C-alpha cells in the first residue's frame, strides 16, 4: 500500500470489518436467483411467468458472452468499477445485431437490475448503499481519524471531501477506491460497486436510448448560427409585428390578438420569438445543406444563402421537404412537437387578411419563381391549405385517442419509481435527505460548495412541493426591503419588497407569489403558502448562503476581467451583483473559463440562471443519489407529482393541476401515468370496507 509522507506502511484499522477471503459478489447464478426474487417481490410475491424468466436468462446470456463468462463464473469488476464501459459495449453489440430500440432498452434494464441486486449478495458487512455513507460508516466503526485514512492511502483533503459527500467523484478519487478497500480490509469491489454514476457539468446522460440518439444526432449540426442579413432584416419587422400590436395597427396592418408574442416581465425578448427564430435558423440551415452527401441526415436543398428570404415559408413544397427532413432526424422517425410548432407558424403567417406574409405581396418578387402582387393572395391561400393538410395528416395530428406522436417517452427515467412505489413522490424526499446528509461534512467543504449544497437542497424540496416549470424556477426572486437586515446575526425574519416572489408572514411562514403573466398559460395570479417543511431551508439559504454565491460570482468576474485587461466593475455594478435578487444562483464557469473577452465584457453577474444549468444540476443530483435511476431533470418532477396524486386519488386531477399550475385535463392526459389497477384500488378498498360492515350486520 502506498502511504503519503510516511516512511513506513500504515497498518490500517485494528481489525477487518469483513472476513478476509469472503467473496465480494458470488456467482452469476446466485445473482440471477437474487434478481428474480426481487422481481417476484415487486409483484407482492407472485411467481414470475416462465416467459419472463426465459427472457431474463436470455438477456444475461448476452452479457456473459460479451464478457466471456458463464453462469457459474464469479461476478467480477465488470459489474463494479468497469460497469459503465462494459454496459456501453453491451449496448453497442446489441445495436450491431440490428435489434429495435425497445428490445435494447429491455435488455439494458435487465442488466441494470442485476447490478442493483449485487448489494443483496454482499456478505454481512452492514454497509449503507451509497459510497459516501459507506465510507463514513467505515471510518467511525474502525475508530480511525479521517486524517489517518488520508495519509494511509495518499489522498488530499479535496479528494477525500468528494468521497465523503458522494458528489463529483473524479478520476483521482475513483483511483483511490481500491486503496481504501485494502486499507479497511474489504473484499475488492465492496466500495467500487457503490460509486455514483455522476453527470459531469454540461455532459448529457446517455443512459436511455433517446439520450444516446440525441448525443449522436447532436453531432450532425446544420442550423445556421446567425440569420443572413436580408432574412435578419425581415425577421426584425416580423417580430415587431407580433410583439407590438399597436405598432402593427399604426402601420395599417390587420392583426389577430390571438397571435401576439407576449414578452414576460423581466425578459427583454419574447420566448415565442426566440423559439421561432431558432426554428427559422434550422429551416434555412436545411436549405443550405447540399442535396447529396455521405450522411443522409445532412442532405438539404443546396440553395445559395443570398437567395434566402422569409417568402420561402409560403412555398408548401419546400416546407414539406423540411418537415420530412426533420422526421428522418427524429428519434422515432415521426413528426414531433417542434415540427408541429413550425407548421403552425407557417399557417399563421399565411392567414387570410391577418397573416404577416399575406399582407406583404412584395415578398412574391423574392421567391425563386416570382409571384406578382395580384396573384399573391391566391398563392398564400393555396399554400396555406397545403400546409394545413400536411399539419393535419397522420404524422402530425392528434390521434383519435388524443395522443400525439412524440420523439421520446418522458416517463422512461422515472418509470421505476412510478411502478415500483405506491407513493412515487417519496423518491424526491429521499433525494432531499441524501443532499442534506452532505451538510454533515460542511466543515470539510469550501463555503461556496456548502452554499451550493443548500441551493440544491432547496431546489429538490421546492420541486416536490411546488413543481413549477424550469423557466419559472430560474425567474424566482427574493428582494428584502432592506438588504442590510440580512447581515444582522441570528436574523430569522426580514420584510420582503413588493416585487419579491418569496416573502415572509408575521408568524415566520413563507409564501410564494408569481404574477399570472409569468406563466406559460395565464390562470390568474399565483399566491400560495410554502409548506412548513421548507421554511427553515428557505430562510437559511436566502439569508446565509445565497450571499456567499453572489460574492463568489463577483470574485470570479473580477478575476477574469483582470485577466482580459478589462476595466473593473464600479461600485454600483458590484453592488448589483451582491444584491442580485434571483433565488437560484450559480458560479458561472464561463466567467473564468475559456471564453472570449467580448462575452466576458457583457456579463454583468446579474443574469438569470439558464434553464439548462438548472436541468444539469438536477440531473447530477438524481444520478448521484438515486443509483437505481438513470437521472432526470426538474420537469420530470411535475410528472412525479401528478402521478402521485392521481395514483392515490383518481379524482384528484384538480389538486394536481393546482400544484402544477396547469389544466386538469392536461395533467390527466400528459403528466400522470396511472394504471387501471391504480384507478380501481379505491373501489377495492371501499368494497372490502363495506363487506366487513355487512358481515357485522351494519349494512
């Protein structure tokens, strides 16, 4: 064993916690039996069908052949530290065989389930499931100090801290796992099998087939980075037309108020405008692609950029080709919501008398085959009818059951919790408990990491209680009426400004208020109480730890601006950063990372946290502390809450809709996944209750 700063080897803890020579895993046959027992237990002890057992053996057989093993082989590190690599190889081998996405997903799910069953095969070690808690338990049980362990295995404080928290377990920390197992005299693989499957910042998880495909298709880029000058000028006026109805009326245009692109408070641009601008960039990116190429998913029209104009949106033939191009690039080879949104934009622009393009006959001269003004109205009406027919065709319309084709199944990451638990919401409470456990080691972490942990804890708890959309979460604010009150030691109550989303009541309780226009669908103003279990977390984070993040952001900006030779912030700019009202703050890596000086020059440190950053944060947390899952983002919590309510109260769609701030029918149709058995359970319970009363002669 290698020992840091010592001339002799550390003898390790006084005694082994697990007897030497104890097998770490057992054989694959034992693992298979354990897995099948767990599957049967999930069915309330009912026996598995012969076909299910046959399928599981088949899935395991493929894994064993890949690793050149048999059912009598001892389970090795292929299900331990090397599991991510071997699983990727297994998935690749299945794809080479030409199996369908569903078949591959089923086989991978079986292998993941087998790996989860390893802990049930472990000897009588009594160690917790997670790496962090297992290591903490070992240190306490062995009666050794943390510093002694660090010296024995050659770890520095930062690496040891990452292991004790279970978050951001990097390469150095992972390399130290075998040394820790040797030091504590554990069988090889005891700790390595508990390594969390973490998501690195900015990295997309590839645990589901959809994520694998998304990572692959993301490399085949075609969208224009900027619009060509002529199209950009046309787009500015079109956006003005839709965001400012008064201006459109003064210009003599007819305008349909239903098609207004509203700008939510606190934003400089309309979210709808930004969405459609990106779609337009994709449309013209397709037109610029060469018609012949080695990659079928990168074949376009080959049109010169100088011929681009918004008038091309009036050509139904080109629009149809683009829709087909998008279909071939989608995960399930069908038109998704993005395609439908684009087609809706085209039909609205060609709307008779009120559509923007319909009211601009001069655009006809910009087409490859010019259309004279006197024929423009007929041209627009004819092509609008064709685009409507395309939009309403089987590939893009609602089915007779009301469902639409989608590129992915949003329930895949959370389905194990939905079907494996009577109360799916408990997974979020377990996640919050795991995040909170990190605070037990706050003394070993830098203040910024402690502040980030409190932020993450608030995020998880808030998603369980008030599962708002990501855009609403990142826009949440807290304005104290007097910022200096936050500096007073021991303060537990501060008066909030009227514009603050979070505010305290006289009894110390918290409420959350959001103007109705901030939501995707206006349903009146939102002013609701925050559950009592969040009060202490909310107060501690906002009063003590958010200021730490704001100071860290300011320090990072100062460092990078000095490095780039930029002028330092003045006192007003520094105060704006320190008093930034947004609840969810993060030390933006781009401020001190490898980005252009121009980008840093425009970064003020008061920007709203990006929804993508919030999603990545939640993804890292779920993958770190929910080892049986594949990670999910904040939007999946809306599905968990809706399913929790409707699964245990089939008539509770109105309460679920209130929590999600959504339409009750939308909640029931799209957000909740409830089986027939879930709907029937209340009646079964009522049936038994009535029968007992009848037997007692009370009915």
